[in-house]
C-alpha cells in the first residue's frame, strides 16, 4: 500500500514540475514576443532602411510600421520630403491656423501649402489619413518643392471606384498614378477612403523622392491614362445612361423613348459630340481596339452569336458589366459578361473616348 502511495506521489510531483516548467517557458516566450520591436514587412524593409538613411523616417514612427498613420504623423514625413526635394528648410510661421494642434510640422506643412484644415480652424491631427488624402499631400509636397515642373499635361486613370474619389483629390491621384508613385489596391480599385499604414506611407514618400532624383525637369509619365476631356466625357456619359435605364427595346429605335442596341450607343455618344455609325458592325470599326482585360468605363463591347458576325453592342460600365438594349420585350439594363450568351458571345471592344 505504501509503495503504491509513494508511486502516486512521485507521479504527482513529476506532473507538477512539468506544469511549472511549461508555464515558465510559455511566459518567457510571451515576454520575448512583447519585447520584439515592430519591424517592417518583407516587401517594405529595403525601402524603409533607405528612407532612414536619407532622413525621411521620423524617429517616433520607427517601430510603428504596421499601424495606420495619422494626419499629423504624415505631416512630419511630408515636411522632411519637401526639405529633401527642395534643399530648403521648412519655415515655421509665427501664427498657428489650427485650434486642435500645436505640432510644428503641421503648422510648417500648412505654410507650405501641403495641408489644409477641415473647417472651423480644426486640422484633425489624430485622424487616420486616407489614401486620397495622402495622395493630395504628396502631390502638394512635390508642387511646393518643385514649382518649376510641368503639371499642365495631366492624365487621370479611371479606377472602377473613380466616382468615390473626391473631386479635390482626383488631380493628385491621377498624376501620382501616371508617374508611378501610387498604385491601386487590386481589381482596378483605388479605395480612396482606406487608411494607410506607416510603412506604406514611408514607401510612398521614398518612391517620390527617387522619382525626383531620377528626373531632369519633370516626372515622366510611365502609365497610360485618359485626358481630362476623356474623364469629363465619361462622367457625362454616366449621367446620360442613368436617364435611359428601363426604357423599352424597339428595333430601329434611336430614342428618346425606345432603342435597339446600336441605336442606344449611337444616341448617347452623339450627345457627347462623338459621331458614330448607326449599326453595330460599323461601330466596331470606330476608335481603337481594347483588350478585354483593359476595359474602362465607356468602352464599346461587341458580341457575335456565331463567333464571326457582330450582332450586338453595349457600353462597358465597370465591374464586368455593360449597359445595353438587349432584345424585343426587354429594356435598357445592366448585364454581366458572365451572363449566359454574353460570356460565350463576346467578340471585341473599341475605345472611342480618349
């Protein structure tokens, strides 16, 4: 009996020691994890290291790479970028235009025309900066540092969520995308209201710095876009399309109360000042060819039932959809490319808005 008790006591003591040791290891690992500094992501590390070397990375932002950056924090980055690009020191004015911050970097950035308040003297220093706001601040930083650059030949890229980009940010987004400073977030989206992490913000500033150093007079356009005229026409087309939705199909119809497929295209583009042939097969010869993967709002999309002879046309409106007048008994509506016949019958596309 005593031997059995002793055996159980030994087992109990062994288990107790094991639990204590495991707990010690667990807490040691936790303490170690908590003491690890926040390091940049693999894709950003090289750029972050270089940004440190050229003093684009404020010391207080080091170790916060995964955190979203605030408006005040990026103001300091913007001032550092201005000084690096211009070779001049940002001057702190005597008056502070804001009531909710005493940050010298914000005040200096305001004097340089890089930042503005949100009204009633407030800046919102602790607000997380959005993708469209950081684009505007970068663009203004460049213009303040390099006023001699040519900013007149500006192009805009039409993201699928272009209409969600505020009007005051479109010039900046279009310019920075065209010169290769900013990118979309995938699926041809820009996500203007999304936040920006510290490491993303530093990489953007470093990228602009490198672009300027590599340029001789102005930043070179490295991506195609559309002219401002083209943007205005697309926005007008969107308004016109909205007014025709739900109107009935009628063979030979060109509006204003009913349409056939090519009649809808003929009428809408005519209102934009773009003269197109009346029938789909002839419209397919207008403008320039566009690969399906490069479609943008307003491009004409054509379908051929037998794979050879064009018999239908629509207007691409983004998100894999087009607007058209389908057939008798139907109405002007939006349809997805993946819908039945249209997936198999897709033939080609043409761009008539440049």
